[in-house]
């Protein structure tokens, strides 16, 4: 099965920004209206909806946005709102959460019996694939919908999904 045969959608990705001048947790709470537990501060962002997390080192993590440019704009807006310069930002891409659909039902019992890398997860009523070669986890429900976790590259995720769909096809675990 080729990647044109399944639908994939990036749900979210985290982005970490390291500003030239670290953000203080106190400013994130006092000026930006966030809340803090002393180790992190969390500030909600509306339009677009995102969560801004400031760590104890003054770095900023943007959660809930899948576009790097939008995440950067949110970070710049936040920095300006707390009186810090937005220039000189360093960015690090974090993990993606990707959803997909293969358009076929999965015979979960058969799949989990045939592969040591596949376990049936009773809590989710799904199979969990530890795709070690692709350094990610794939969760597939019996209706053929799934999610991929713990990977930062969309192209690696696509390769992992394609590989495992073909493995499931080869053993007759797709209906």
C-alpha cells in the first residue's frame, strides 16, 4: 500500500523557542496572566488556540499548533507582551501527533499474534506498534484509524505507516 492509499493529518507539533533574554516565570504569571507551579508557567493563547509553556530556564514551548511560522508568531507576540525582544529566537521542532486512516478494518488479534512489535492494548481497544526502525509508536484501532506518536518528521511517519500497513497486508490482518 502506497502513502497515497491512506489519509494522514498532522494534528499538532510542539515547538521550543529559546529567546535571547530568558522569560521569567514571574513575568509570565504577573504580566501575561499565566499560572505557575514554580517549575513551569502556562499561558493560554486565543486565536489561534495554543498553549504557551515557559520552563525554569526561560525557554518557551508552543503546544497545539502544527505550523512553525504560526508558532513563531505566537512566541514573538508573547515576548513583546512581557516586554522582551523577539529578535534572536532559536527554534527546535518537537514531536508530531499525526492521525491517519487506512480505509480498512484491522484484525487486531491476528496482528498482535504475528508480530513481536505489536501488542494489543486493552485500555484503548487498539493495537500498539513499537516501530523501532522509525523511532515512533503507532496506535491503530480496528476501524483502520490510528495515530502516530514520538516522531518529529512527517516523512518518517509516512514511511512507518506505509511499512506497517504492508506488513499487516502480508499476513492478512487487514479486512
